[in-house]
C-alpha cells in the first residue's frame, strides 16, 4: 500500500492563495496526510481549515506550529511533543 503525504512549510495559512494551493493539491492527489509547518495561525482555527481542506480529522502540536490533517482512522502514539 502506497501512502501519499504532503508536508509543506507554508509559513502562513492566512494568505488565501497559499491555502488554496494546498486544497488544490489535496483534490488532485488525495493525500493520506497533509502536514503544514508554521501556519502562523492560532490552532483554535484548525477545524475551520480542516473543513475547507475536506478532511475528517486534524491535530496540532503543543505550540501550534505543526498541523496535521488526515482522512482515515489511524492509530497514533505520541512519543514526544516539544516546541521544536
């Protein structure tokens, strides 16, 4: 089974063009996981972006600098969560 992932240092989800490119790539490729680094947006908004991306789930790390979006049920084990 091949798993597709998009990992992007987006450096802001506030710009419509950048997040629209993420949406377009997701529609085109159907990634299993989309990881956005440095979204520069409070993680309380992650569900709004999850809905726009059309995924079933979203998670953010402790400081909100990494956002994960995914569509299928996965078993996760958090090993460590640091600022870096």
